[in-house]
């Protein structure tokens, strides 16, 4: 009997070894999702609508077909596998037809050959792509008045946020000081209840709140104590992005007893719908994100804000435009939802974008006109520039400087990096009290195990008059952001200035033969770093902002499509923060944070798109995108061409002339976007034509994701009616076509074109007159003059007789063959 038992256990263990570790898979199957179903399946009536508009998801037609699809998913799994050997996590029914399932790789291989199965992809992770800007963008005076003022800006527009949740108690989302919010009949989302407080997450401003974590739980990396099994924001990122797009107007940003101004969302009256699918420690999974997007569109959001991007390319998909994530967003656009996605933070290197598809608005990050600077004055009269959001040390006084290494309680603690001033207990309070503490900016600050906030707390607890953090060595392009602190403090970022400080300190400090300090004679004072300096050189493309050219596949072949699409503020953005948030060590426990990333740029565009949607409720997502792009600017506030931050061998950073690969069409101009004159419109069929025309894409793969055959092509992908023109491989000469639609009164437009010398450009006709609502085609011909091995940039400008100005970028690289 024992031998039999042993044999049984051995067989079970051996089979488990063979089966391997279970993984999460995204599966698509035959049959149309709700968004494109035109009837014919077992007598179920059609649920699709002809144009890019919303479906009534509460109708019996839709709910019965949805039940039918889910039943088919369950039947397929039940047919192939024994119950209990797998776990279905989600059924996707609205935008794509498929499901997410947790199973072994061997089962996934079996499923791949199952009846009606079109694709099986192993899930992959996503990550977060991590105030003053309303004034910088001209919203209070130029845009909000046209919509009835800030108290009406974005009224009844629902913005969905697929992010890390929300902190619902923040004043940026409060309703007690606003006009009551009425119901929004078109929105059908639900509100989860906080499992701890039993309070509803919604309040009228927050109109929906749900969370998606089935994949995270199946992967056994979800911790409810840290991640919160609810829409509660355990990170800070989600609250920040929601407040940028739709936070209340005029919320005082207070930290450490100082008010840094008033924060406001781009569309302060818009509603917030929360779809939490990102978590603080591990980011998220595509299957959870797809479920969140599917639900958001089902619920009836108008705008989707996505500050999320993949950690790596999907395992099996070769084409950037075709994977469950982008295919779901294509269906969302078919449903009439505008999608803004962060372009990525891999800059300033080329081809670092994580947002590729033409139906998505990919947003690059700009630095706006506000800079914070501070200085340290040494006893020898030298002034050392730095950054530090703090008050000054007492006026007309200097203070003794003491280095952390020289005030240790015990020399044996040197191995624990005492110079980064993270542990007050290892420093001698008697030597620090009343003096300025000198600390070293080590690699621990770069990786996040040390923080400026903690230095401030250490100095304060020891009774220091202030602190100085000196950067002694730096990798090219290291980004230093100012951090608000509760006592006078400064970060010296320039290594040569740090050396000046260290030299002065060493000369002024007398030591005995063992190296121990006999007397501290170095002195200094810290200036006031609380007041921002406004620069006319803004905006600039931020160093971290991902750059083009766009790629069409994961072999990194250049695409005939410009990305990013547009530039928006994304550096040092003040907005709401969750007290639970740990995404930024310097803001743990705070109510506001000033952080940077294309994560911050995308919700700016989502909020501005809500204002455009409010004024033009029947415009398609492509029309809104066109209005934003064609009215953007390529000049800074001083009227000079935009610059981009770039790495430098000698300094941390330099400025270079920016190109469309940095900023797309240019920096967003909200006021002009409300009245663009002309739009370049496109719809679902046009995007299918783009896919079917792009060389190298498997037509079966297109059908797998869209359920459509390639009946419609554009002759060349550059003919997709986008407000930009890109020909990645121009041989001899090529002509592309664009169609514009007049959304204003009758107007005559004069056409002009310019291009860098290597490529000739011609636009015809030279002028067009369009009545209100009319459309007209024009052609652009590009011809290779010389082959330079680099891209050439240019633009087409259309000046209207009524004052409208429409501009689209042109990008091409010439080849002899």
C-alpha cells in the first residue's frame, strides 16, 4: 500500500513538473464582439452600430448576446480541460471576443489548437509612465469662458482613468463646495464600496469606481494589505492623473506651511470614472488593463486616459499595432471614445515610444515655464546654485557647516552610508543642532532607497538649521527634481559646484592626526527657493519624453506614421496625491505631489479633449485628435522654434532643435483647438485600411483581432487621413492624399508647403474653398533630391480667409531604391 501511495505521489509531482508553472493567457476566439456584431449567430440580432458611436449596453439585445458569448467561452474551456485545472479570469465581450485564463503552458498549447480559437497570447506586464499648467495653457481666460467658466468646463463629459485608483476624500474630488452634480444617463458604470469603511467611492464628481486584479491575484503577487482590494489608490499615481485632467478648480496646494499655488484640472467640471488596474509594487497585467478598458467603454465613458505602457513587447505579436491592448483600443475608438496615452519615458533615445497606433493620441511631455532655483552662500563669498523648495535660513546670519561623516555617533556605522542622512540615530545631535548638515547624494537616491524627504526629517529631528545635499558624481542625464521640504534645504546638482563646497569645507575644517575634527569653521546660508521663476524659453521637450520614429513591428522597422502625436506639460506637475501613496518616496503621506512623466502629459490632453468634446459633442475621436494636432504650436513663448532636452557628454543636459519625432505636431494650444476650422477625420474602416495596407502585417492576424477581412486598402499606409504625413522609405517620388472637412463657416484656404532641402515638396491645389460641412481632397507630392541617410522635416500650412490656420507636419527619408 505504501509503495502504491509513493508511486502515486511521484506521478503527481512528476506531472506537475511537466505541466510547469501556470501562466495567464489572453485568448481571442471566432465570433464578433458586441461592438461589431451584425447578426447571424444562432438567431441573435445585430448589436453593432454603423457609425463610430455608442451602443445601448443595457438593451436586451446586447445583454443577451453578451451572455451568449460568455457561455461559449465557458463551453470551450469545459470541452478541452477538466474543471479545476484552470481558472477563467475575465470574459471579454464588448470590444474583443475572448477571455483571460490562468493555466499551464501545456494547456495553453492545447487551447491554441482548440475549435474556433484565433490567438493565445501569454500575458505581459505594464507599468505607470510617471498646479500651474492651466494658466500656462491659457485655460482660465481663453477656453473656460467659452464653456461657461470653470464651473461648467467639461460638464457631463465622463473621463475614464485606467490607473492605480483614486483617493476619493481629496479636496480635488470633493463636491461640498460645488454646484450639485446631476445624473449622467449615458453612463452606466457602478461604484464599489470600500470594504474597510463601507463607504461608497462615488460622490457625483467621481461617477464610477471599479478595480480589476484577477490576473494579479492569479499570479500570486497581489497583497490586499498594500494594494487595496478596492478602487482605493495605494500608489498616488491614479489620484494625480485624475486631478490633472478633471480635478476641482482653485484647490490650494499646501505643504510644510507654504502654499505653492492653486491646483486645477483641465476640465474641472468633468466626471471621473475610475478603473483601477495598476498596483504600487508590480504595475499591472495587460489582461486586467484590457478588462478595465472593456468595462469603461461598456459603461459609456467619453474619454480614456491611459498613463500606462508595456514593460516589454508581447511574446508572440510581431506587429506593434496588433495585440490585445491596441486591438481593444481600436474597438474603443469605434465606440466613439477618445483615447489619450502616455508616449513613454524612454527618452531622449530614438524609437523609445510605447504608444504606436494611429487610433490612439500619443502624448509627449514638455517642461512648462516654471522653474525652481535656490542658492547656497558660502563664508568665502561664493554663491553655489542648486534646487530646493524651502524657505531660507534666518536672514543676515550664517551657520556652521557640519558634514555627516564628521558627526557620527560611532565610526563603525560608516558601512551603512551615513552620508546620505537617512538615519538620525547614527548622527550626534549635539554637533548638528543649530548648524547646517552636509549630506552626500548617493546612488541610493537614484534607486529610491533614500529620499530628500528623509534627509529633511533627519535634519529637523536633530535640530539642524538646514541641510545641503551635494552631488559628487553623476551619470549623464540624471534628472533632479525640486522637492518641497519642511526646513531650509538645497540640492547642489552641479558636480563642480559640489567640489567647490567640499574644498571650502575641508580647508576651513581643522582636524587632528587621526582625521577627527577639532573645530568646524566653514559657514554658509541657504536662500529662499519657494518662488518659481517663469521662463519664456518654455515649453521644451523633456529629456525623459520618449522619441520617434514610430515603429511598425518589434524588429524596429520604421512606420509610415508619425508618433508622438502631440506635446503637453509633463514635468514638475503639482496635483493631488494619496496619503497611502508610495510611488514617490519624497511625497509619502502628503496630500499633493509635484512629479514628472508622460503619465502627467496624457491627462492634460484627456482633459482638454473633454473641453473639445463638450463644445462639439458629435465629433469623432479622430476629429478631436485632429483639432488638437492641427492647432498646436512649434514655437516657444518667446516665438522661437521649440527646443528639446538632450544628453550631453560634458554636462547633465543640453538643448537642441526639436523635431516632430520629439513633439509630434507641436505643443497643445487649447483655445485654438476649440475652433480648428478644418479637421482630418477618420473612422474604423480607415484604420482597418491602414492595417491592411501596411507591409509585413499578416492578413490573418488582422482578421483575428478585428474579425474583418482586408477588403479595403489605402494603396499606401501614408494615405491614412491623419493630420501628419510620414513616408519612412521614400524612393524617387510619391504622392499622398488627404481629405479635410470644414467645421466652421465657408472659408477659402491658401496652401503652402516647406521641407528641408533633401526632399522636394509640392501641394495641390494651391487654394481650396469649402462651404460649412463640406469636404475636399488635396495631394502632397514628395520627391527625393539627395539621399542623406537621415529624415527630413517640413510642414503644410493652410491659411484661412477667416483667420483659421491649419498646420500638419511632414516627415520623410529619401532612398535611391
